[in-house]
C-alpha cells in the first residue's frame, strides 16, 4: 500500500504533463525520449580517373566514336555493295576519314578492354550515357567489320588495302 501511495504522489513525468487536459492516448504519452542524433558521415570521392576517365578524354572518345561509327557503317556498306571502300574524295579527305575512323573504333575497344581488365567493368557511362553508347557501338562496329571483311574475302577473294588500288579507283 505504501508503494502505491508513493507512486500516486510522485510528480508527473514531462511526457504526461505536456499532454494537457485533453491529451493523446496513454500509449503515446510514455514514449522513449529521443536521443541526440548521431552525426551522419558521408564520404564523397572524385570521379574515378584510373582508367583515363577524366572529362577531356571521355569527351574526345564520345566525339570520335559518334563520328567514326557512322563512317564505318558507310564504309562497310560501300565495301559490301561495290567490293571497294570509300572513294578517296577531294584531296583524299574521305579516305583519310575512313582510315582514322577504323583506328578510333579500335582505340575505343582497346580502351574498353584495358579498363575491363584493370577494374572489372567497362568504360564509365560518361555524360548522358554517351560514352557507354559509343563503347557499345564500337563493339558492334568491330563485329560488323569482321563479318563484312569475311564475306568480302569469301566472295571477292581479297580485302582492299588501306590505300586506293587500281582495282577500285584506278
């Protein structure tokens, strides 16, 4: 009896005294006091640049790939339909663009393979996912090159060289 009298006469806890005259339900009155929030620690790092992924190299790869893959598609279509690559063009500019495009695509695929071997994943997506798209298009271009060159060799018996020859532009 003495213990119950002491409980009744003890001052109210702050959570009950805040309830006021028409307080909320008793189950909400005895809530656990909030502990001070522990500080959240967030770590932010710079973009991974180990694989040559700085902005300038990525943008150059995007620009080169977006120009090179359509040129290669045009070149392969021309090779398949005529048996020869693109014509040299004025001052050899179209032929040079064709040759540089093949080198750019091989470079992007080599960069991708190097990055995959070093990090376990391919190239970063880049801005708007364009570098990832260029990487995929470059792999498709390499597959198309192998297929069309193989068909050219089987049907014509030769693959045109990098320089204009008499059999094509003589």
